[in-house]
C-alpha cells in the first residue's frame, strides 16, 4: 500500500492548487480523479466551456462590435452548435494538457477512479482495472458539486436539461425556458438570446442576481429585455413536462406551468436552480465526518472538517463557490495542514464577483443598499462608457462603472461595473480598496489613454464633485 503525505480528492480548482501547493512544500502527493478527464466542472462543464462559448457567441454574431460597425454587423450568418463547441473544445483540451503538465512537473501522482474512505487515514481508489488502497497523513476533499436535479422534473438530456447537458445539444433550439435567475441561468439566457433563441427566464425573486447593486441590477434587466429575453420575475414553476403538440406537424415541446396560472412552452428548458454536493459516496461515515442535506461539508476558518487531518475546499463547502475562491481555499487549506500559517493578506470582503453574461458584470465591496442599511455616508461616482474613448472603440456605448465613496474619508467602499471588460476592470478597484486607498488616487494619477481604466478617473471626478470638492 502506497503512503503519501497528502492525498487530494478531486482535480477541480481547489484540488489542483492544493496538490501543487503540497508538492511545493516538498510533500509526497497523490490526487484522485473519478472522471476520465481532469479539471472538474471548472474545465469540463462550467467556468471554462461556458466562457469560451460566450466569446464564440459574441464574435460570430458580431454582437460585441455593433456599437462600432452598426446594428446589422455579423461575422457568420448561420451559426451552428458545431461552430460553438469547436471553440470550447479547443480551450478545454489546452486546459487538460496544462493541468497534466503541472502535475507531472511537480511529481504529483495521479490516480484515476472514484475514491472512498476505508478509515481515518486510508482510501480505496476504484481504478479502471483494479481497486487500489492508499494511505496519507493529510487529506483534502475537493470534489465540487453537480447541478441540482429534483426528482419531480423529468430530465431527458435533450429538451429538459441542466447546464451539464446544455453544451452537448446537437442543434440550436428556436426557443428556451430558463428556470433560475442566478449566475448560471442568466449567463446562458443572455448567450442564447444573443444567438437569436427566444428565451423566457423564470425567477422566483423580483430581481435576477439579487446580490447585485440595485442600479446595476436594474440596468441588467433593461439590457436583457433589449436583447429579447422575456423576464418572468416573482414567479415560481409548479410543474414541467414534455408534451406533444399538433400544429400542422406533430412535435414535442416543453411545457412549464407557473404557480400564477401562466403556461410557458418552448423547444427546450434549462433548469438552473442550485447545485448539489457529491460527497455522499466518499465513505465519510468511516472517518466520522458529517455532511448536510445538500452534501456539503462544514469547515472552520482553516478549512478543517470536524476531523483534524481532513480538510475541504471549493464548492463542496458552499458559498461563495467560485473557481477563483476555490483555488485560494485549496492553497490555504494545504498551507495550514503543513504548518505554513502565514500566507499573506486575505480579506473575504474583497472577493470580486464576475458574471459573464451579455453584458459582463463585476463587483467588489459593498452595494448602495448595504451602505444605506448600515448608515454609512457615501456618494456614488458614475462613469458612463459613452464618455470613454476606449469603450467607443470597443463598440460598447451602454456600460457604466460606479464608485461608492465614503463622504468623509473618500475611501472606496465598493466598485460596480457593467459592460465590456468588467471582470478585468474590477481588479483595479479591488487593489486600491485592499490598500486602503481613496478616490483621490484616481484623480491624481495618470492612466493610459485610451483605456477602460479611465472610467475610474471619470467616476472619481463625478463622485467627489458631488461633495462640492471642485476638481478641474
């Protein structure tokens, strides 16, 4: 039986970074992957393929450049699923190779097959040809999640599906119902609408992406409707079924009945309400680790479970369940496991959020609603993309950047961006906030021109001038 200093279960972002960190600390490391490909949901069904799909959609439809070349601009007239999948597969294959090379370079041993704990320090790996038993001093559980699939919904992988199956469609549907106004639902709703699919999005709350600043959320609603998405907000789905319809020719449609009595029909339905853990099959009862009804693990601030030598990171521990945060959690868990407790500044309040919808949205820090609720005096500085030369060059006249500035200290309390480059642009504000910076920084420093970064200077002028601080 092989013994390792550390065994990592799962090759998603948390597992990858955790395994590499352990190897960098000179430890003997093994990483276990149950699927036939590396990278978990991040590489194969979630972050990477969906973002690659988005870029393909924006390019082929010409949607990202119509502000520059006109509303009729289009790169390809008849876009097929094959066109879109080809782009995703190119990126996915590159990421597979990259991860594999990282493991090889750092002498991380890769074991294929489902893992199951045999005891506190032993794990069975059900490989393709035999079952192998390995032991370790430390473990990191990074098995991620899967899309929730309630029993009352008749999923069939081609008309009623989750985000995992969406990328495997063999044709582009003419219409789609999206159930769920979270990140996954809104991203795919926008992509499909950009492709010309008739999309209806159903969300139980009154706002999609309810964690957004209200002004940004309202602007996003407007952009979605302009793109042709029908929003059914404050509505809940009562039942979903595939039905036969006779309208000249017999065909099948998906029917969603809402609690309000409305009936929606479309060729396909994407169910995007929540995700479900997958740690129930790990034999955690043999270690004494409990999980909740969604198969998520509870950890302390150092990512330890209730069993001291077993750590967990990534989506399996719940919020915020982002690839970016999962990577850092995996690294920090391993650092703590091997006594490397000083791992630098870490402020959970400065996690940036990125939503790769059309348009992009990103935020860091507090919203106007949170500041008002907490009684913190602030002023909002706005930069509209129509004022920014670089935005015009990129063909985006509709975006905006908002700075939330403390009225007395001028510290940056929040940054909110909607428009081209939002998920990149946000990091400037994040860095200034992390260094306890002020809005004056943006006025007193020089930015390359033309760039989207100029938005920060324009927004700072706008906000501080509202406070009767006259800047030229």
